[in-house]
């Protein structure tokens, strides 16, 4: 009976986890379903993307544990005098941090700190959290390692640095101006903050991980073979921080694998292949398809799907990054700030969603229109 009870509990935990990981569940279903029509191949899986994601998640977890990002943020905040300035600092820090440590990690790091700071100042942080979320999604668009969809597209299309930045730099510059404008909506209240300074105690470990981070960045840009940085990452965690293995988002990696299989399968079903190739060859269709599809399945799986049937990489990169605005699930990083804010303010769920939708759909319309003019 005990064994049966344990098995039932495990099944219940798995069921609950799958409910929380909706995108993974969808990708798993699609992968399994398409396997009934065609035999999957190992060649579908882009192991370079998976390895680079694993490396980045390990190094980011290490930085979080070492309090590196907290130290930088607190140093900046000690100079602030009013709530709008504090908001601006958090937006800018999140914006630039997301370029290097990904949008979800930037939000995981700075949203709780933002809520804590505004609580001390007795000011509601809702608007700042929403703009912060936009900042993370826009800022992360600049670099290949800023978010999973960029990392995938950068390797999928075998782009060079100049090609990639020719698309992302204008978008991010416009984004910075837009964020500064939105921050004007935040209440301006004089405050005095007394923040305890965070000390980085293990400087040697911090230096080692910083060097490893640079090597990983070089591997993203193809300057170092990603296999060597993977080996270096594994050696670091084996000899220094084995617990970091538990902090990797394996559901994200599994989601990529499932979508690789799904896309690989449908790419080899002849009538689907011909239809999607024909459809996505039409002018501007990859751009608008990327934006609209991201609203439903989020921009990471959207990038994998659309890129399999078109060579218009400029439109796809712009489309999936713009597509991160809009609905709450358009970018999975947006769910992070939502969940963190709701843990503190459950009673404001409806207000948050309404305000989030307003800011995001207005932003989606503005960027979709301006970027459409840019690519044409």
C-alpha cells in the first residue's frame, strides 16, 4: 500500500508540474503526436543551442548565488532621491542586464529588489514592474545570448555579428526611448532610502565565473568552440558548485528538444512542408506571422517554427522580439514578474493584468508599425 501511495503522490506531483509548465506540455504533445506520422531523427536537435543555453543558465545561477547583480543594483540605488528616479534605475539596470544574463534572470534578480525598495518608500511598484518587464524583453533583444529565441535564431541562420546587430540595434534604441517615455507615468515622490550594502565574500570564485562567462560569450559569437566552454563549465561546477546543476531550467531545455522534434517532423511531411514554405515566402508574412503566433504560443517556440520555413531572418528576428510584447504568455519572462508581484499583492491581480495589457498592447502596436516601416 505504501508503494502505491508513493506512486500516486509522484504522479500527482508530475501532473501539477506539467500544469505549471504549459509550453513544455504543449511541445511534448506536439512532438509525440507528429511521431505517429513520421519517424523522428536525432539530426533534428540543435545541440549547440542546448549546450549554450545550459552554459548560460549555470553561469547566471552562479552570479545569483554570489550576489553580484544585487551588489551592482544597490550601489546605484544608494544615489536615488525620488520614486521616479528609483523606477528609472531599475528599468535601466534591467534593460542592460538582460542583454547579458537573459530577460528572465534579469527579472528574477531585480523585480524582488524593486518591490522591496518601493515597499520601503511606501509607493506602489506596479507600473515600474510592468515597465521593467518591457525593459527586460526589449533589452534582451540586442544580443544573441539575451534570450532563448535570439540564441536559437543566431545559430539557426548562421549569422555573423554585424548581420544580427543590424536588426537589433535600431529596435533596442527605439525601445530605450520608449521606456524613458513610459517612466514618466511613474509617480514622483521624494524618498530617503537606507540600504544595506551587499558584500561579495568569495572574490576568487566570482573572478573564475566572470572569466568563464567571457568564454561563454565568445563561444556564442563563434570565437571559441562551444564544446570547450561546455567542458570548462562542467569542470567548474564539478569542482566548485555541484548544486548549480539543480538550478538549471531543464524544462526549457526539454521544451526546445520537443519543438526541434515537432518542427523536424512536420518539415518532413510533404504537403505541410510545401504549404508553409509557399505561405511564408509571401512579402512580410514571416514578420506578421512571428508577431501574431508569439501571442499564442510565446516567442521561443514561434521562432523555432517559423524559421524552419523561411530564410527571411531579419523579419523573423524582429517579429519574435516584438512579439514578446502583448499577451502575458507572449514572452515567458513576463510570467516571472507577474508571479513575483502577485505573491506580494494577490488582491491586485485584475488591476495588474489590465494595466499590463494596456502598456504591452500599445507597445506592440507602436513597435510593429515602426519596425514594419524599417524593414520596408
